[in-house]
C-alpha cells in the first residue's frame, strides 16, 4: 500500500514540478471537495486553510480554493500560520478538514500540502489513498467563473493567546534567548509568546520576504543560532523550521542538543511528575537506544514506530500515550497540541529549566546517547532488503558485536536512490568498524566497485 502523490508528510514538490503545477493543484482541490462529500454526506462542509511565508503559497491556495468551490465547500482562510495553529483551528472552528500549504524545512523553490482530519490530526495512509483515487478521477470543468465561498479568519492571534496560557506572564523575566524562526510561519507567533513571558530575544530569520524561508537558517541550519547563544551569553537558543512544527535547541554553551536529548529531558520530567500517561514514550526507529535506557532506568518504557511523526501520533493514540517525537525535532505533546508543535515543545523545555533551576547543559546529562556513525551509498536499484545475502549476514555480525548496547539501522531512502546505514555502539571505534562491515556487504550485494 504505497501512495504515489503523498509522501511521509503530505504532498511536496518543486514549484512547476508534477505535483506543484496548475492542473494538478486544481484537480486536487476538486477531489478534496468530493472526498468531503463522501465522508460527510447531507451536511454543510467547511475546512480551514493556512500557509507559510512562501510567495508561491498565495497562488496554490487560490487554485485549491477554486477546485473546492466547485464542490460547494466553505473555506476559512487563516492566512500565514504555523502548521500546528492550523491543526488547532480545525477543532476551534468545527471544520471537517485542515489544509496547510507548506514545504516545511525545504527551501523556497519547493512547496507542498499537509492535511488534517476533523480531529486536527494527520490523515491515515488509507485516507490519502482514497484522495489519490479521487484526484485521478477528477475532471473539474474549465472556463467557469468561480465564486469562492471563503471567509478571512486570521488565526494567528488566537494561537498566540492559547500558547501564552501554558506559562505565567513574566515567568522568564530576565532570560536572554536566541530565536531563529527561519523566515517562516513562526516569525511573529513565537516571539510574541516569549516576550509575553518576559524573555529578551535576539532574533534571526524573522524578516520573511517570500523567497528566503529556510535560507541557511532554521532547524536545518542551527549553527548561526548556536554561535549567537555563546556570543550573547544567552540561556538557550531555539530554531524552528519553515512551518513551525519542529524544534532544535542549543544550550547556554552554544552546543546543539540532539533531538533525542530534548525528547528525553521532557519525558523524564513527565515521568518524575507522574504526567507521562501509561509511563510510555513513543519514538521512531531512528531514535538513539541510549534514550531507551534513560527512560527505562526511570521506570518508563519506549515504544518505537516507523519513521514519520504521523506514525508517532497514531501509536500514541493506540497506546494511550501523551508524549512522543522524532529526533529530527517533531515533538508531540498531545495534552496541548494534536500534532508536532515547535513552540509547545520549547515552552515545555523552558518550564522544566525554570522549575528545576537548571541549564540545558546540566539537564542533557540525564540522557547518555550511544556514539553513532552513519553513511549513505548511492544505488542503481532497490532490491528487497531481506534478499540481500551479504547485508543480512553483516547485520547479524554487527548485532553480535554491539551486544544490545546500541542498534544497527539499514533502510532505503524514501526520496533518493540511496541505502542509508547507521550503527550505534558503546564506542565510536566499534560503530566505525561496524559501518565498514555494512558498507562492504552492500557493495558485494549490489556489485559496486570500491
């Protein structure tokens, strides 16, 4: 069961590409209207639509809205908002669907579409397949004057006010924080919340012009943020991605934390306060095994899912858990948000620092991650992993070497012709030795020259 238009996080492509051009987007909007008709028959249908700061988002929104109007769907236009704000708006406005026009951490020449169901959570793969079938069937009429039923509903202020309630006003007066909003959707929202709490901000990536989103800034490029923390002697630094559902942080020494350290700090605090439901943390297979050991030592357990924050969320719902995330920075605090929210995660982290009167450099010591080594090898084909004789033999040999202290991960890239190899072990030397074994095995199975 594989989608042909939807990827791990919605639809995404370069502008002018197969999925981000006039005809496809208009058909997508038309198909989405049909999807709502089938799912919610004999009742008025409404959805919310928001976007990040990319200039291309305006035209894409207009094309989607045109297709939707042909199916008589009412649209609440949220304007520029972070992705988690749009998910929140679905519930607040009693809509049946949420759309966010964004390409997340990708540069401005890309754009995409994320969808949320009537509960404000991402669609299942089966729901995406149903929409894809309708896209292929869609034949919207041409040359018709469209009266789009759309209402401007700026949601930014409501989202900011909701986030302000998570901590007391002035709670961090005197704190100096470096904030990188990637010239994206959080350029106004996160600064407003942190200033309400009393923080003094050094802001970068807060002047979006439609073309500079994620341009050498944000969660994919946190080095500048980290350097400024050290320069200005700030308490911490934080970076979002273009649509605000991710968080990367640096401690007061200007050292960037691994995403698993951030997840671990929050999860351990929740365990200590008996706030971690079922005492379970949900992460993906890419999380470091050192995180598991820290959680288990504190009396909790770790559930692992396939890669993708959607898989994390659905596992949380299945397990009755209220916290989970990906090492990439998608962190889901379901007591406060129905999807990954970089601002919520940041506020949780700041609250812990504030209550415990500890800096991040001290808090991160609770999670001792295993040394990790990774590499990618370019391939010409992708045969089923279970058929790779030498690779599977090497995996067994590596697992014997690391003896449960770490893990071995071998998977194909979902977007590139590559196989990804990663090993965690007690020492970096052991990890490097194991990676070399896996590389040799891949080259034998695929008959690659050294």
